[in-house]
C-alpha cells in the first residue's frame, strides 16, 4: 500500500501541531523539529556540461535561484528512534570531520617536531579522507531524509514519500477537519 501523499503548504501550520506520529515509523512523537525544505525545479537551459563558461554557469545559477521555493516547516514530529538516528549520524559526522582534522594537524606537527618520516603519511592521508568523508553521515542525519519529506517542484506542497499509515491517516483526518481545506 503506497502511503505517499502531498500536503498543501497552506495547510502546514494548521496540520502539523495536530499530528503526533512519526512519518517514518508511526511511533508517538518524542520531539518536534523545525526545518526548511527547498524545491528542486527543472531548468530549461541546455546541458550544463556543454556550457562551461562563466556566463553560462552564472545564467544557470540565476535561473535556479529564481525558481527555487523554500518551505518552512514548524513542529514536525519525530519519534525517539528518529531522534536517536539523527543524533548518531551527527555524532559520526562530527567524529569524522574533527577527528580527520586532528589527525592531519597531528601529522603536520609531528613532522615539524620529529622531521620527515614516511610513516606520517598514513595519519595525514587518513585525516584528509576522514574530513572529506564527513558530509556523507551529515546528509544521512538531515531532516528531509529522516522525515522522507520534500517539496513539490512548484513549492506548493510538501511531498511525504512512503509515510507510515498512522502518520498519513492523522494528516488526512486533520486536513479533512480544516474549515476550508485546500483541495
């Protein structure tokens, strides 16, 4: 059963405070979070690989900025499991980034103090790899990924992919109870 649905942005402020279930697991809310979602509009210009000059790139960036819509969401419910998952991935991202920088700095200091050594290349390269890899767990901790939410291309609705049936039922029931719910 597909429980994906589109929640009109105009109904967000009225619906989110009424929903007390997690979109991913359907468990009771342990925490409410505020975040923003960006739409991913389709660009009309030609292939970006073909326009490698600065003006073409600036034109594409300008077109993208003009079409992007930001939706601010207040009070989205997260269950304890989602909160733990988010906290874990943020911890892993921090350890990778700061640990990588510490390894790199330690290898540089050791080289200055002890002189040149081939062994110091290992922590230096390890530090660089850890620091470069740190965005991956950070992305896994992102609220759009955890909530399975994104905005529609036009920014008029929040799309929730494969929402838990209890979350979907609560949202639909709340939207139906609104005085003039957006159709």
